[in-house]
C-alpha cells in the first residue's frame, strides 16, 4: 500500500526517489483528481472504501480483487511513473510496488497519456509555443526573475537541465 511505503521514507529519501517533496506529491495527486476524477485516479482511500462498501451483488469488484490482486492506487501509479521518469527502472518499480514488469510499463504509458498530458493539466502546445515569440519572452523573463538573474533567455526547463542553444 502507498501509505505504508511512504511512511517508511524520510522526506529526503522521498525527494530523491520522486524529485519532489511529499507535500508537492500530494498536491499533484489532488490536481490530477480534480481533472480526471476520483473514479479514474482511485486514491488509496477511495479503494479501501470501495472494497469495504461495495454491493455484495457487484461481483466485478470481488472478481477483480481475486483475479488480479486488486486495484492499484493512483498514488502508486503516479509514484511509479515519476520514479521511472526520474531514472528508475521498470524492473525496480515492479518489484517495489508488487506488479509485473509489463504492467509497470503499461501504467507509465497510461499515466503519462491520460493524466500528465491531459489538456487541462498540460495546456502547452509546443509548436504553437515556439511560434509565439512574445510568449517565449514572457517565460524567459519569469525564469530570469525566479533565478534572481542567473538564467537569461531560458524559455523552458526539463528536469533541471540547462542546455545552451547557439543561435
């Protein structure tokens, strides 16, 4: 379970695994729930209530639990994806969260496609953005301000890498 796994990590370990604080991870989960809904995200708490409160005549919930080992919470799906994007391996994630290698691979694809690249969550159209010089200048100015003048001319960032492009 996610809560048990998270409880075993210090804040520093959590940051190293997922490249964000536990609080930011929780905010990210909440943002995704707001966009895709609780039924799609399936927080750990939601799944616990689902298993406890399901209608006994609803054999789908019971059959799914017995045939697959149960649902995977949204927190674990997101953690798996973030860890892999941050340098982890599919085999490590499968072992860490008790899924198969193939299922971990499938989870990452679904999380990226359905959650992280959702139009409400990720509204940037890269081609349109790179064609809009005014918007790029605004973003560069925000980077300049946020970095206290260290970064000049930065129009985007990916995982903390700075790449100088010669014009």
